[in-house]
C-alpha cells in the first residue's frame, strides 16, 4: 500500500529534505559518504533529500548525530 500525502505534507517533506541536503553539504559529505557514516542506505538518503520519505525518529537521530547537531536543530527549517 502506497502512502498518500497531502500537498502540505509533500511540501513539508521537501523542505525538510532541502534542510538535510544543505547541512550535509555544509559538513562536507557526499550523499554516499554520509549514508555510510550514519549507517543508512544511500538510496534512502536520496529519498529523504528529495522529500519522498517520512522518516522514523531513530533515523532522525542518526542524521543529526552524523551532522553533529541536535535533532531539534535539524528540525529548524522554513516550511514552504
């Protein structure tokens, strides 16, 4: 069964993905190297950055730890 998101949900996921991408690039990681560093698949990270994934809490923690920031800081982004 495929998830169905509202337009607002999709915009929010895309805005979050853009935040993750910007922070990853600022930290000097390629998508592949970052995924290896935090123990997630590169294709999963690509889906996150494109706003195609609705993340689980533990994966949010992995991403934040990999970027050396708090989960709260990771979640500060402009919702479009």
